[in-house]
C-alpha cells in the first residue's frame, strides 16, 4: 500500500538532496538555523555528540530543545490538513546542516506522530551515516569555519571522518597544495596526502607527487 507521507531527512552541506517522490505534494522544514546544533552545545559529552538523532540520548536531547515540540506539532497539523484537502501523497523534506542529529530526530518524531493519527508515513534518513560532526566552535572571520559551521557556499569534493575537501573559489591552491583546519581541507582535486597545519593558515607548499 502506498504511504500517505514520505518523510526524507538530509544534510544541506552534502549538496545531495533527496529525489522528488512521484506525484506528491511537497513540504519542507529547514532546521539549519533552528534548534541548537548538538555538537555546538558544550554541555553534551563527546560520546553523545558522536551519536545520531535516532540514538536514544541524542534523540531525547534534540526533542527537548526549546521549539522542537512546536516544529513537530506544526508539521503534523499541516500534513494532515494537506492530506484531507488533496488525495495525493505528500513528501516532507527535513534538513539540517549535517543530516545526523536534528533532521533525523525531528523527522522520526513527525513520523511517529502521524502514525498515532492513523497516517501511513515512511521515514528515510539520507545522510545519517555521514562523517561525525567536528566539535569545533567557529572563529569570526574564518572562511573555513564559515563553510563547516555556517553553510557558506563551497563545492565539497570528498569527506573523511574529520576533514572535507573543497574546491577553492579562486586561486591559492594547486592540485597538490592544501590548506587545512581542524575540520576542513581545501584542494583543487581530491587530495592524496595531508599534513598538520595551523587552523586557517595560508596554504603550505608541497611536492606534486
């Protein structure tokens, strides 16, 4: 039986949004600037910060954040109203920045709320298994911090557990020259080597092989 609602959670930073569902109406919830990003909360233990929004401790933390209940309530109300007015299924897109914590927790909570009201909902988490979010507070004026924490425009080439590779907007790097910070690396192509460098430093020189 076809679900009434398809709920897709994802992370904006990966530039890989869920595909549209066939013949569905579409609603969206952007959590990028809503609710506190759990890894940015200094009161959370590292072990909990490494969890996803479906793990019990992290799930409870996200749903206890001020404003979370209202987001879930409003979404459930809008979805049930839309289903009443239109006989098509509905796709709900729920995104945060990484797609690991806020979006999965909120999407799952909305799905549970709909099931209580007899609505058939399927929840899919597209980026929940992406690399762990770095626990590093942004520095004012740092372009790398702006990419990692604030969603500044960047083309992500590849992601590792603690690093991402990006294509510079202009100059400053060659295919074998990198600049690194605790959470980001910049290169014109996927790097084959790396070395420690001070946060937000100018790109060091490197051999080409």
